[in-house]
C-alpha cells in the first residue's frame, strides 16, 4: 500500500500568482506518484476547481492567501490519521503543524526583506512573526533548495544534520543555442519590488553610455510594469514584453548575451539555470539563492546588492570581451546540464525514505 503524503502550500501550480516554489513542488512530486499517494492543499483563486487531480496529485483548494492557513491547519487536524507524512511548505508563514509528530518543513527561502518590500513599515511585524514561527519548527526534519537557506535555518536553531538540500531541476528545451553575442541584455521575472526590475534598467542605462546599440528585453508581468513603462517610455532600447509563453521566453534567452538578476533574495534562482541552458551568463546580486545558482566568474558574476553601477561595469566587462563572454557561455551551458527534475525527484525520494525511518512511519 502506498504511503500517503499531505502537502500544505499557500499556492499551487495553477494559481495565477504561482512561482518557482509551486513549479518545484509539482514537478518533483508528480514524479513520485507511483510510490506515494499525494494530496496538495492550497488556497483557492478565481475560477479554480475546488478539487481536481493533476498528473496524479490530488489538489484541494480552500480559502484565500491568508485564510488558507487556518483551513489547512483544520484539514490537517481532522485528517491527520489518514496521512503518513505532512509536508508544511513554509512560505513566510507556516501552517502551524510543528506539534504533529509526522510533519516536516519544506522551505525555499526566508521572506525576511520581502515583508518590508511588500508592506513598507507594516511589514516589520510579519518579519518578526516569521522568525518566531520558524523557531517552533527547529526540531523538525527540514528540506530546502539551497545552501543559503540551509545556513539561515541553522541560524534559527535547526540542526545541520537535520536539513537536506534537494536542488531545483529543469525541463530541457530542444533549441539551437548557437549564439551571436550581440549587445542584448535581458531581465526575466515578475515586475515587483522584491525582484528589483528597475535596478536592471538603471544598470542598462549606465552601460548604454559605453556600448553602442545596447538593448534590454524586460520580460514579465506584475504590479510594477505600468510604473516602469511610464517612467522609461522616452528611453530607447528598453523593450517591455510583459508575460510571454515558455517558447518565447527561451527564444529571448537565446538572443540575450547576458541575463540580469537584481533580486532582493531568491530561494534558488530558477531563471539563472534557464538562462544557462541557453548559453546565457548571468550577472546577479550577491544575495541568498543567487549566490547559490550563479558560479561567480565561471557562469556569470555576482555583484553587491542594490548596486546597479557595479552591475553595469560587469555588463561592460563581458560585452567588450568576446573571449570571456564565450567562455562563460560555454561554462553556463555545461553547468545547466547537471540539473534535471528526475535528479531532483530522486533526491526527494531518498530524503523521504530517510525521514520515514526517522519518524518511524
């Protein structure tokens, strides 16, 4: 008989606000459905089905972004005896499952600075609450996606030997990645303050003064998009695409010579590996997640956060030195080949088997 796993996550793959964490959860656990009976509980959204099966995973949706925490806890309380393991996917706030014996925590990143970026001074109480709640989970087995988050958890009292890193995977795209290395930059991600898209534009504008015919593709949707369009509508060379299909995304990544990632922090940096798969080096801020996914001076450069000027300098270093750019492109392509969702699923399978032994289920 299959062991039964309940995953509690604020959002799911179909949620319009879903991101890398939801892709990670679905891509890994759908590959484990032959071994486990998996139920995923998350918030509802407009037009969603309250219950449906996707790739073998049973999805249950109830409540909004915040109220779903209450419904998730209640669902767990009422159905705990039917599950062999509860996976509490901690995204800023957990589901309060720390006192259940057969529960673990899956965390991609701390929200930390995100709270203030989202809510201004009203974000500080949430920042404190996050840190308090995490300490209640410190005796639980933990799964995370990067060494940066592992180090954060250790700072909160988690034992290093009780934390396992299961890296993100990637879907390989069959596309000719032969590059022309034209003066083309790219930003890819949500247009929101936590991603700092305006810093990418600032770095571009400074680099443009030294590099002829430089352009930047700004790819992604979000609450900052209208502001950025209005603010920089007079600037030539800034191309706003909004949301694009997967196929178009990879076409743009292939055309780009450099991807800029000025995020406040990330869990891992999925877009870094996606860019690398197209032979595109990355210049990113030296923050949690990005410092894990970018190999400094090998597949790209890490620069001080909130420093578009240093990012601009690195852009110029790469685009004016075709030998280094080609070498980094080749290294990025090779590095991306070490990732796959199958490897990630194998890592999760091994981790879960060890956890089942540990909790005696």
